[in-house]
C-alpha cells in the first residue's frame, strides 16, 4: 500500500517571471501570476532598501484574495559590498543587509535570501582576506538582528561570473561555520550549481545538512525540465538530506525583464512568452517530482 505523502516544502516563484520591476501595477501582476500558477509565495527583490515601498508591497501582496506569501531577496551593487576590503564600502553593505532584514520582517517574510554576503557582479580578482573578514564580522551582526526578528538568511551560492566569494556549497558551508550563527543557511541555485559543481547531488552534499533554501531553474533560463539541469537528482538528494525549506522557481526572458533586467542577468533573448503558463508548468513539475522524492524517502525510512 502506498502512503499518501505531504510535501513540506513551500513553493514560490521569482517576481521577474511575470514583471520587469517590483513597482506600480507590475507588483499586482506578479502576485496575480504567482497565485494563478498555484505558488505559495512570491520572491520579492529589494535592490534599493532605502527607497523600498513597504506599504505598496504589502498592498500588492494582498490583492486578489488571501494574502500571498513573500520572501525577500536582494543583490547589492559594488557600492554596498559587505565583502569589500574598504571598510566604508563594507559598512554600506552591512547597512543594506540590515535594512533588508527589516523589510523581510515587515513583509512577513521569514527569509532573506540572495547575495547576502557580497555584491552581485563580476569581480576583477579573487576575494581578499580583509574583505572576507569584513563579510564574516558583518554577517554575525546581521544574523543577530535577523534572529531578533525571526528571519533566517540564505547565502545564495552563485557562479564565478556573478560573485567571487561563494561559488560552491562547501565554500558557503565553511563561511557559515566561521560566522557561527544558527540562522544562516546555504542557499543553492540549480542554475549556478550546474556551472560550478560536479553534480546537483554533489552541491547538496557540500551543504552538510545546512541547506536552507533552494532556487530551481534551467541552465537556459527557459522552461523547467527542458534544459540540462538534473532536477530529479537535485530534489532527491535534497529530500534525502531532510531538506524541508522553501523552493523558488526562476526563469528569465528578455521581453519580461526589460533593459535593466536583461543587462543584469545577461538575458538577451526571449526564452519563453507566456509567464503564467511557464510558471504553472514549473509548479506542476516541481510538485510531481517532490512528491515522488518524498515518497521514496518515506519508503527508504520504512
Ligand atoms: Mn537564484
């Protein structure tokens, strides 16, 4: 007799699957799209925490029915790089992260994820010892504030072209160990891991039980399941490791993300047209694969 499994992972979708920027009516469109596709939460990007419109975001999340779940992600620029050797730049990075933690709390997001340990972009060289020390010290203080507000922090491991400090899960695990805060977790992204790790399962293993948050997306940035990403291998490894955290879907198309988004993401082509259809398909595939993974895990446990 096969047992009915309950998948514990909440499923979300990045707002840029639906809209160019988190502003104006684009916010409502993103929330409506995420809802229509059957997701539990929408990932809201905070690029400028100083000018972020919290009230507007709250209103947008409440449109069209029950309040939509939210997870705050961020990606600071080089002027607010907490891993900079320049103490003034690192301090701006810390202020950026502290405000993002507060915004997460104000939006009832129990996570702050993304580039939470440095800048998003191509670095001219390897990390410096001093810069890394700045990041470790700042993360300790940011994690303490996040803990007061009930927020966990995911450190998103990204590929070498988008940051120089954390390109593998093992590097993230080591940094978290060094900071020593209980609410810091490794955030894996299948797209980035595909470039840097031996396999998706190897990326999960490198977290050593510290995987907290997961991004799934294709290597092409197109429809889930149509590229080279081993989604099944990733989910089976994550579930076997006991991962119950949130999973968010990312895909980017030039006509949706606009000029600024295209330049930031290096998305120069239209990989797909229909945001809601793409998101619904991803949600259904994710649900099916997760159910299978949790069923297998349950059978192994018995
Ligand atoms: Mn990601």
